[in-house]
């Protein structure tokens, strides 16, 4: 349940709450997914950390929302609000096959299950495509079980990807994006995760948790041929 809120810098943001259903893990996925997308050349709204005062929403009449806000006191995440943007519609908005292929590759890397026809999580703003909402990505971290195995598995949910029919250049996308996603890029982005969101419930320290995220992403990028093949096979079944 994000909210449009004005921050103390005077700008509007789509505020994502740590007290929502998936907790801080959705914020971690949002942060990592969005910043990896930006590093790979995609347009992503500015991502900021947002400190939520305990007085925020104190006058909110809805008790459920009040509970959410109380549970979110402290450090949250927000994306710059793109005023006037419209939801991407695959019927009305056509993408070239190169861009479609690169987005499909990104979502296979991130195991992002939430870029479907029902919920594209893409916006058109000033005639340009922007990627939003990566909170459902990296779903391995909801259990932390066998993350090494998860890192090298195909992404079978790619069959539901809204852009899969146009993703005819996946091998070219693989070569281009793997070259950009260096180990140092992954390490830099993972270091952005605040300690406050790595609360140790899995029995590991913040440093150990960051190491898992780093190794997962490096392994997944190295094994990209596995998820590229899965995406190609899924595309052949629908075109």
C-alpha cells in the first residue's frame, strides 16, 4: 500500500512502507532491482530513503492505515513521483524488440514476477518508458533456503511477462547487459542496503546478508544462459 507523499524537500514521492505485508524485504528488492536497472541503462525514477516520523498520519481516521504507519516509523523507501505519467499498455504503446528483450533479461535476472499484462509496472512519461515497482523481485530472500540453487535456476514465470512476445533479441541483450553488470557494480549497489532493513531474523548479520545478496546476483548473472534459454523457449510457445 504505497502512498503519494510530499517530503521535506518539497517534492512528491511514491512512498513504500516497511510495515506493509512483505516488510523490509520488499524495500530491499525495490532498492536493488531499481538501482540495477538504472546501472544497466533503464529509466527508473529517483529512489530515496525516507524517514517516517511517528507523528506522520496521526490524524488518519482508518485504523488499518494507522497500524501500517506506526509499523513503518523509521527508514522507508520512496520513488520520485512522475506526475502525469500513464500506465504502459502493450496494445497502445509499442516497444522496439531490443528494449523489450533487455527488460525481459533484467526481470529474469531479478526473478521479478510482477511485470505481466495484468500489472505491467511500467509507465510512459514524456513519451519515454520508465520501470517501477521491483518489490516482488528476488523472492529467494523470503525463505533464504537453498539460495545457491535458486541463483542458477531458470525463471519459469517469464512465460507471463508482458513483453515476452517482442523479446526476439535475448542473446544480444545477454551479451550487452552482462558486460555492464560487473562485480563492482553489484557490490556497490548491495552496499546501499541499510543495516536497519537487515534485522537478523534469518540468524545472519547485516554483513552476512549483504554477502548473500552479492553472491546471488553474481551467480545469477554468470548463469544467465539458463534463464535466457528458458525465456526463448517460452517465447517460441506463444509466437
